[in-house]
């Protein structure tokens, strides 16, 4: 450089020495934790209940039995896949991966958080905690049918933004 009279390689070496290189996560689980959406929630005897979804595992239940029946902690959800979430266990100072247990079946597999919110919106006022599983499945199938009909007829989908978001 004519102004500073230094070589680019010298500046590069100086920069590498002053700032350590970026460390990558040990596994993809830690990448999911660091990139997930963070919420603060209370974990109870039924596990985590959030937006009509229930997450629970034997490991979480064991932790609840040995430490507290319910506790408030940080959770992380990957917005592209709600089939599991990560819960921070403060006493153990570690994260655990907890699967979606309700609604049963494959409801959360491959479903994003935005798609779940659209399904909840479709279920509307009919959605209550007692009938959540049936209403979520019904609303998901209604949206899928609307999508199939709209695409088979070749209709313009500009006005149906929910359908577009549902299909990512």
C-alpha cells in the first residue's frame, strides 16, 4: 500500500494474530441451539406446552423429578422444524433435545413455525386445549386441500398468501 507502506500479507498476518479464528460448533445440535428462536417458558410436569404443542421426554421428566416439579428456563426452537425443541437445564448446565409428543403422529415433521401459526389461524375460534389435536389436523388438511385445488386449476395464488407461506 503506497499510503501505509505495508504489504497486504503483513496486514493479514497481523489481523489473524489479533483476532482469533471463528470456532465452529462441535455438532449440528449446537448449531440448531445457537440459531434457534429463543423463548423463556415454564416447564411443568407435562413438559413444555407452547402454542398448542407439547414437548416432553423421559430425560426431561427425570430432571423434573430430581430437581423441581416446575421451573422457568430458556428454550430454543428451530423455526424450520418444530418436531423438537431444545431446553436448557440450569442445574445440569446443558441443553437437551425434546421431541414433540402432542399432537401425535407426524404433525410436526417438516413443519415450520410459520406454517404452524397459519394452521392455528385456519383453526380459528374452534381451537381449544381440549380439542387442539383434532382441530390442528383438520385445519392442516383444509389448507392442503385448498392448495391442491388452487394449483390443479392453475389459479393465481397472489391473493392466497397463507397458502403460499404454508408451502414455504
